[in-house]
């Protein structure tokens, strides 16, 4: 099975790119973030015509998440039931049969704006509540993963300029402590299992030729449970979509399990 995450930064703009990518990369589940569309605007017909199922949680103009899959999702939950939130940021579903089923959460984590902002406080509360929900989900689903745009780096090696970016948003000690709190539940950073070196990024600013210069951040992650880590065979960043005309500023991360 293959699982992928991609912040498309507007599905209205990038629907053809997503459909084309799925045709070339027929993963079992693709988690999308930043749909930037209301529920009734989601292009379900386009996905169905291309042979895909979908569940989604939309929001006009901002946020929005979806799970695109070969088979229908079961036991779908939209947003964290332990945290009241007006933002469409989380969606969960179960895929696969019987003891091979995988519980998936796709998420668009809050940006936080700046360490001294109200949005940063919201991010900390959101992450704390997420940890409680993930612990509950993992207790019922040993084969578990949570993937998406985390808007947090694991460490200095996840940015192109640690000397200037440490302590700024995505790179603060408080954010990383929250991320490590998820890991300590028994999760593992899937990409680092297969791509341990530096200069592996998933997001590049549109400005200043950042992608061409590889001045990026690694903020899109797939965290897997022990059961999935044992059967993971590959995890990679697919940089090809970032070269598209009018690309998203993020690019997919793809996990393969036996």
C-alpha cells in the first residue's frame, strides 16, 4: 500500500495537477490540505470520473482537508472530537480489510503566524488536544498513521538556514515539543527512516527563486505507528509537482508499506 500527503494550496487551481499526479502515482490514499473551498464546491465528480473515492471537510477561502482513495473510507471523522474548532483541519478514515486495515488521519496543522501571537497560542492548544485524540485512535488501531502539513520542523536540519531561522515560526522550541509529544505516543518519522540526510525539504517559498536554490523547509510529515514502521519499505519526497506551471508551494511525500 502507498500513502501520500500534499498541501495543494487551492484545489480549485490545482485539481488537474492532482488528477494527473494520481494517474501517474496511483497511491491507495492521498491526504490533501488547503482545499480552500466550501464542502458543496468539492469536485467529487471529477475524482469519481478518474476512478477515485473521496471524503472531505471543506471551508470557504481557507483550510480544508480531504482523503482521496482507491476504496471508500470507513469510520470517517471530521476534526478532533476533543477540540471545538471552526477551522476545517482534520479528517480521519480507515482503509483496507480486516487485520490489514490502516487508520489514517490527514491534517492541516495551524501555522501559528508568530511565537508571540494569539494564533500561536491556538496552535499550542490545538496540538495538545490532537495528542489526546491520536492516543485514543492508536489504542484502537495499531496500524495507524497521521500525515499532512504540520507547519513544524523536527530540527535545524529541516531548514535551509538554521542560523537565521531557529526560533522563528515552524522552528520554535515550543512547537517542536508538541511535535515530539506526538512521536512519544509511539510514532515514527517515516521519511527520516529512508532519507536521513540534510537538504530534504517539502515546502519552498514562491519568492526569491527559493525552489531553484533549494531554500526550503521540511514541514510535511508522515508519522507511523510501530506496526507500520516494521513494514515500511520506502518514503520519499516527490519534487516533480513543484516544477509544474502554477505549482503549489508544497510537494507530495509518499510512503510505501509492504
